[in-house]
C-alpha cells in the first residue's frame, strides 16, 4: 500500500514538473513570437553583411555583427575564439555550350566550392554526358580523356525527407571531379544538387583527393539548364566553353567563432551548447544556410535573459566559422573544450533552414534519448513532433565524436534544397513566424536540458 502511495506521489510530482515546464515553454513561445528579435537580426546579417565566405572581408564584418548581436541579447560574457580558415575565391566565370549547327548559349552555372578554375582562360571540349557513376565507370578512358564530363544525376524527388536525397546526390559534387580527373577529363559539369523547379545553380564544397594529380575545374548548372543540355546532347555533339577564375589562396586567414554564454546558477561547469554557422557560400545572402541558425541561437540567450530565467547549467550560443568549406570552427571549438577540460552535457545545432520546426534529430545513447523523449509532449503545441531521426549537425560533429549527446533541429525539409548554396538563399525567403517558431523549439529544448541536466 505504502509503495502504491509513493508511486502515486511520484507521478503527481512528475506531472507538476511537466506542468511547470509546459508553462515555461509557453512563456518562451510568447516572448519570442511577440518580442523576438531573430527576424530583425537576420535582416541586418543578410542585408548589411550579405554573404560571408570564410576568409572574405564580409566574414570579418559578420564576426563583428555576431559579437554585437550577442551582447545586445544580454549574454553574461561574449568572446571570439580564434580559428584559421581557408580562403577560396570565385572570380569571373562563364559556361557556354554550342550544339552542332546551333549558336553559343550561356548556361546558369557556379563553380563548385574549393575547385580550381581554368585560370580565367577559355577551355573548350566536347561534352560527354553520363547519367550516373555506373555509366561513367563503364566508359573507357579514351572516351573521357580531354573531354568535359557532364554528370546528369538527379536529386531523388521521391524521398520525402530531402536530407536523404541530398546525402545521395551530393556524392556527385564530391566525387565527380576526382573520378573524371583520374581518367584524364578536362573538366566536369554536374546537374546541381537541388530539389528546385528552377534554374538556380547550387555551389557547395568539394575536396581534391590526395591521390588525384590534376585538379580539374568542376561546375554545377541549374536544373532547367541541365534539362536543356540533356536534350541537346541526345541530339548530337555539344561543345562546352568554360572559363573560371576560381582558386584557393595559399595562406590560411585568421577568423573567429563568436561565443556568448549565460553562466549556470547551480552547475556552471556543465555546458549546454547551441549553435549555427556564421560563414556562408559566396552567393545569395546565406539566409537559410545558416543565418537562421545563428539568429535562433542568439535568440536563446535573449529569451532566457528577457524572461529572467537563470538556467541551472551554463547555456552557451556559438556562431561557428567555416562550416561550408573546412569545418575549422567546429574543430577549433571541440579542441578548446578538450584542452580546457570543459564538460558539455548537450550540443544542439540549427542548420537546416528557418522553416517551421517539425522535430529534433537525436544522436545520443538510449538512456539519454529516453529522457529527451519524455519532453516530447511539451513540444506538440508548437508543431514539433518528430524525435525519431538520428541527426546532429556538422559544426557539433567533433563534439559528438568526443561523446557529447547531440541533436539537430529538424525544420520542414521541403524547401531547403531549393535554396541552399544559391543566389536565391535570401532574407525574403525566410518567413518571420516560421523562423521564430524554430527559435521557440530550440530555446525550449535548451531550457529543459539546462534545467534538468541530461543523465
Ligand atoms: Zn549550413
């Protein structure tokens, strides 16, 4: 009988805890939806700083912006963590194609990030089109040598969770230049890794393999341009004329992660970290990738301060530098955490766009996952229900590897790969309510874990 009474008492206590948490989440939501500054912050980042590739002058401006925004949010302490980053420069670039008997037509293209261009000269060669790696692998080297290879691999539109389609198609961005160079190709064109029904080309990172001697140019073309090129290639021989000034500068550049924190009231030594990446590609405004993650992370600090919530554990917001083409910021943060023997109890990344939040991907052991899943119902009023995937984030991946329980915000994924790494990733393509709802979800989870720890 006694034990039954005890069980009932414990259940009531648990209910009360959740009732209190539910109320706090409501306060967090009201504060952000009514007084949130993340949308205004994003406007300044996108319109006053603009795109901000690592090593560029705009990245310097972005660091200053981040430091100021973090101070305005009311962080107890704001500091810059040094990171040495690569500096890649795009320069002028053009791709023309000419079918037999036709006119030269310019296609919408972007050099793929980190590639070497043509030194600004125009290189011309016949195009060899392949639909995938299997078809490429079957081609003898003499059919590839000195040609420009067009990989017409399509983003799998039937995969509802678009990050799966991205994982599948992005292989072509990384592999194509390396594979084609090893068989003597002059250059590579890929169909953009894109869900878009449009002609925006998507850049993004690649890396030349150590085993590949020649660093050949690689460019991506928009989906409509790719459709058109497929038609022309099927009709007969097509010649490509490519000029690109893209190159990697020899020296690394000193840059910074921007960090702001609120000291924990009971366990200041335990750290809950939330972040996004401050750098972007050198096109568009880096709005959804990942301006939204930066302003949501800053909003966590602002909201806790505005509501007078003193978290039990330390809450730290980090704007990581160089996620796009090197991950140096994420690596530097994890190195510093290790060197200073810091205890990170949880890391959360928001780098999947500023769309309506749907859930959190969780990358942690089952016991900790079970604890997070107990909070699931608290998020349902905010449309956040999906806790089933295993996701974290690139910037926090070095922490995850070191054993820190990790999570990634999962917004609705249908539009992210229309926009990211393009000229179309601009402020106007972020909705203020969706962005703020994402900030509510992120702040809610950070609050719950800093309040109850993650054991
Ligand atoms: Zn990103």
